[in-house]
C-alpha cells in the first residue's frame, strides 16, 4: 500500500475507533435518572434466598414494622437462620469442612456502601453480627480466621460448639462413604442472602453461610466477599448470590448484577445476564448451580438461576410468599 493511502486508511480507522469508543463510552454512562425508577416510589420490601427465607423475612419484617432500618432488618432476619440447628448450610448445625470444622462466612452492606465481613470464622453463632461489628467498630472491611474470632470474643460474643450431633453424624457418614466430592445445594438448604428496603427507601443486604459442605479446610466462598456474595449501591439497588461460590467470585457476581441494573436492566434481567456470563466462562456446567436475587432502588425485585430449583422468599405489606426463579437449564 502506498504511504499516503496507508495513512488515509489508518486515519479512517482511527476516526472509526474514536467514534466506536465514543459510542461505547456513551453506552457505559450511567442511565438518566428517569431510566431508573425513583426511590420515592419505594415501599418496604424484603427478599431472601431459599425456603428458609420465609421465616427470616418475617423476622426482618417485624424490625421494619417498628420503623427499624434495613440494616437492622437484614441482620435480625438472617440471625434466625444462623440459629436454626436444622439448617445444614448456615450457622449452627451447618455441615463442616472435610476435617469436621464448621467454618462460617458472612457479610453485610448498607446503602452508603458501608460494609463488613468475616470469613473462616469458627465457634461463633452469629457471623453476621460480627461482620456488622467489623463494619461499625473497625477501619476494616474483612476479618478472617482466628483474628475474626478474637475480635468477636473481644466484642462479647461467646464461643459455642456449632457442630450439632446430627451434622456430625452426616459428616461421619460422608467420611465412611468415602464421598470425597464436596456437596452443594442439597435439600434446597443453602446460604441465606437477604435484601431489604426500609420506609426511607434505603436498601441493605446480608449474606451468611457455612459454605460448601466438606470443603477443603481454609476455603472461603463468595459469601463473605463484597461484590461476589453481596453488593449494594444506594443509587441503584442490591444483589445477593447463592450456589457455587467459586463461579460467583469469577465474575464478581453480585456487583455485576448491580452494574447491569445501573445500565437499565430490570432485577430479573440483570440476574439472568449474570448467570449467562457465568455460563460463558465455564466449559463444564455439571452441578454448577448459581442463583442471584436483586432489588432496585424502586423496590422492584427479581431472581434467576442456572438450574431449576432455586427459589426466593418475598415479603411486603401485601405478600408473604415463595417465588420460583426462572432458570437456564434442567438438571
Ligand atoms: C459458598 N455460595 O460457600 C456459598 C454456598 C451456597 O448454595 O450458597 N450454596 O460457595
């Protein structure tokens, strides 16, 4: 190609590039306010993952009815699940790691982007409350392991054996069966992720779990990671994740859902697009269940999962129900 022709082509290309960047940049700009429903349309509402969300929502609703904040509501709501000895995937009674230790992950976040988190926390019944203390009483966001436990003890939390006889029996059986493959999403019991909006239209979220049953010791999932298991942006809304935490972390799942809402997607569409992004990034989808729930600042909600079977609980002034999420794949 002659030099002048080449330069001409090159400058046309750069003009093209310039415009396509401009167009892309424009598409990436936050939407006009009119495209995100206004906060003053909002009314108190709570959603949370899985069947155990019904009872947790009712507990959180009591807090909202008394005029409490969404932060108080989500903390009190998921504490109920943490204390339920019959729940095999959250708090007391949660299934242990492969060595028989119950290790808990949790995080909490409010509309001001204040957040706190604990990971690999042992022998403390309410990791969500420790996460809140991390948020309110320290300059940090995340404490893990012994440091998190020492911090909890210094704040007056008491040590408790969280491995119930029933959970221990299941773990021993698993060892006997030599089932070395970790298990997730069994019996529709899973992580609880909760999002609540209070009377002032403020959204907070909480997420708490004993994680992947029989995981390798030291494993952290998505649930204590701000942006993965939970994310809230007061201007937009919030999202929570459940399912295989490793896959959720790979796409910063809850943050992705919130950003998709920022760009104009409804809560359900945003959850679906995040699931599809996970699908695109994984060749092997076997057992790769993930589910998201989301709430925008107008109090509209939605959820979506990779596989059938994910549901979430919704509570507001008129409704108290389970909703089956739409999904991509049958098992
Ligand atoms: C984890 N996401 O530790 C959690 C577990 C869970 O459905 O939610 N399972 O990976």
